[in-house]
């Protein structure tokens, strides 16, 4: 009787051990499978090709070995400050003209080809996250843009009303809308909004309706940047 009980006990131990080993082995296979699914879980560098060429073909032999890709591809949160409208602005009578009407390219005044401030950087950031590293907006990364001071001109609705009875001009509205469609959140400083009302860039009592649809507010640009950082966002200044 004792011998039978001991045999059953040993058999049970052996069965439990085999079950544990099988479970661990299955878990390892499943984990490896997840790693090879591609997308954000893929540690390949790069995952995709920005211009359809390998890095060595695009930049020269040895480039791939010299390239440092992103290690972190999950839960990436970035907050960017946008505090002026143009990458380059004209100086007229000794003063920088800090509106979209004075954006320039190189040394020639060309209202059709002037460059916005920061929007191109955000676009490049999205391409790097999504194409090069296989990340997904809203799942693997988030981008928030805090817009204040002269940057506020980028958020005005093209053709929207100003406080003088005329209309505002914003050739960069399509760029902002495109970034919104790709998941970027734009937040407009209410202190800047008050300033725009005071200088009649925006009409009193109807300022919100003159902003690009989808723009949200923060009470103050500089304090919200600090608050976003406390929430785990990494700060970027173009």
C-alpha cells in the first residue's frame, strides 16, 4: 500500500514537471512569434525604407553599420513647442515680420514657397516613427504641439475673419490639417489668443470659430509644456 502511494506521488510530480516544461516552451514560441510579427514589435533597423532604397544604396557603403535606430518603439510621447510661424522670416525696417505673409525661402521673397516653422519637423518625425521603425500613431507614439506667440498664426483658418472686418491669410492650413489627420494634436495658448484679439488678428467674442477645425486650447503655452512633461511627454524644440 505504501509502495503504491509513493509510486502515485512520484508519477504526479513527473506529470507536473512535464506540464511546466511544456508551458514554458509554448510561451517562448509564442513570444518569439510576436517579436516577428513586424510593426512596432519588430526590432529590425530599419523596418521600412523612406525613399525605397537601402541606407547603403542611398548614402553609401557602410551606412547601415553606422546607423543608430530607435530602441524604444512603444509608449513614445512627444510634446513640441511652436512659438513662431516661419522657419525664416523677413526683416523689414529693422523688425522681424513674424506672420505667415513674411515667410521666405533662402533670400527671395516668395509667398508660395516660404517654409513653416516646425510642421516639417513633425512630418519627418512621423515618417521616422512609422516608416523607419514600424510604429503606429495612437498605439506606439503620440505627438502634441503646444502653439503660442507668433506660432499662433499657423492655427488661423485661411479666409477666417479678423478683428478689423477683413480676413486672415494662412497658406499653411493644409499642412496643419494633414498632420491632424495623422494623429497630431494641436493646442493653442489662450494667452496668445487674448493677444490676437487685442491686436485684432482675431475678433472679440468669436475667436474660436476662426481657428482651424480640430485645434484645442491650453490655458497657457509655457505652463502646459511643463505639465505635459510631468505626464511623461518628452520635450522637443525644433
